[in-house]
C-alpha cells in the first residue's frame, strides 16, 4: 500500500485532485480545526462530481461523537476520535481499503 501525504492546509479541491491523479483507493483527513463537517461534506461532494465516489473517505481528529452519525450519512466510512491507536487505524485501513496485488 502506498501513502501520499499532501501536506497541511490543503483545500478539498487540492485533495481530490491529488487523489484522482494518484489513483487513490482512500483519502484520510485529520481535522483539528473544528471544520470537519464542512471539509468532509465538500470532499465527498467533489469526489462525486469527479466520478471518484468509490474512493473510501475516513478521518479523525477533534470530532465530537455527536457529529459522527451525520458524517457517516455523508459517506465518511470511519471516524477515529482522540485515543484511537495507530494499530486500530492501520487494522481498519487494511480491512476496508482495497489494494491491488502486484
């Protein structure tokens, strides 16, 4: 599995463009700003507009538990809240993101 790090402060448009150019199977967002509803909504909207709604979207950060059901309705596959272990995130990605075998 290959990971592409787009860097800090990327717009949803930049993230979607990179995901499509790199033929990504998933996009993971870390959101600490409180803008998670806006950012995930826009990202999923743009993926759909570009015909890339098969890309798995997941994320984490400072996201209130109360917002998770709405994010899931938008199409976010998984939200990791503070305290999630690296192992739990890696295990989830391995189980839920398709990877081609060379």
